């Protein structure tokens, strides 16, 4: 049935899917999704648990056959994964290595099994920041180091596309920072990275593009910056005199804006242009603002707004 769908793809798409669906019994785990991942970008793949992220990734890797729909990976159809898997690196579960072997020895085992050149091992260890611990046993590595070694293993085939499913899962803040810096480093080489994560602050920091799923459907697909810029901004005003807050609320409402007091500041739903007028109106009312800033919702706030059942 996949052949009955026309894949709407561009030459610059590393991944392109059209009406991709995976059905288990009466339930659609993935429900007619369409999106593209531009080449040479880091694309965040986000959604609540059960949104269909892992199922989609497994279809992209040829591990699960779509029920309907079609797609391409690196220009090759999903129906022929043998044509593109040699150019794809993936880490879809926690990395599995021999605990008693060193990082270098583990990668050499994988290089032998995959018929990859051994001279890439030290290059990759250096690339992921583990060359100085190359001879240390895997069991002595921190969680962040283990994840970086897993990414090094995914890079053994010199892939054009790297797919990572929750690469920071279980990591402490230091480990998360290590992986974030590594992904930014890899993007500098022109590699396309599709990264699934529930840590939206990390996705916001590194992802050029974003695909957001909910209940197996695509809620948003496009540039991360475009999504955040489109969200309603908030003007936040503070005064050293707490009694001024109620008057600031009144000024905002008289201007036709919604406002409320949050953490001893007045939050007004308005764009940045309103801030100047708000400051002027406050001054004319005898209120000297101690701070006045305009803020847009973070990716996490936007995510919860878009995926809310309310």
C-alpha cells in the first residue's frame, strides 16, 4: 500500500515522510504524519510519552513496517532500507558495550563486526572527547561518557544522518551538557541529526528545526525559531512599591490587555511595542518601574500549551 502514496520531498530533505501511519489493532500509534528534516540541521523530535516518537524512528530505520504512507531517508524509499542504512547512524536505546573492555577496544570490536576501518576509532574517540580515556574500562565511565561512546559507535559508518532516541535520558546536568556540546560540534561538520528528547530546554538550545507529535499526529513541523516567535509575548513590569501593582493592572486593562500579578510582578499579555506605552502610562501615573522586560514562552511552555487537553 505504501506505493500508492506520493512522497512530497525536496532535494534538501534528509528525511521526508507523507501520511505515514502505523496501526496496532484498532489503535494508530502513528497517525498519517507528514514532515521533512532538512539536510545539515539538528531537528528536535518531541512529544509526550506515547506520542509515537519511537515508533516513527523505528519505521525510519526499517525496524517496523508502516501500515500505510510513504517516505524517504537520504533520498531512498523507506521500503528499501538496505539502500540508506549504510549512511545512517543510530542510538535508539542505551548503549550496550563490554564492561571489562576499554572504550577503544569496544569500538574496535564494533568496527570489526561492521567492517569499518579501525583508523576511525581514535578519530571518533577524539571527536566525542574520550581520547584521553580511550584505554579506561567501559565500566569506569560516567553515564555521560557512556552516552558519548554510544554516539561514537553510531558514527562508525561515517553517516550522513544520525538518529538519537533520548540520548540524555538518565544523565545528570554535567552529562547533559556534554551531549549537548557534542551534538553542536557534530552539526558543524554538516551532519544531519534527528534527536528525540523530553528535555525541551536542551532541544530549544540546539535544534534548528522541530517536529512535535501528540497522539500520533504532527502538531508542528518547521523551524524552532519560527514556532517560538509566533507565540504571544508577555510584558513583565516590577515596582519597588508593592502597592503600585494593582494600579499597573488597572493601566494594562484600560489599554485593552489581560494582566495578572505573578511573583510580585505584573504580567501583561502584549507585544514588545506595548512596553514603551506601558512605561509612559505608569510614569504619568507617578509609578517608577524598577524593571520592564518582554519575554516569549520557552519551548517547554509552548509545548505544554500545544499538547494540553484543555
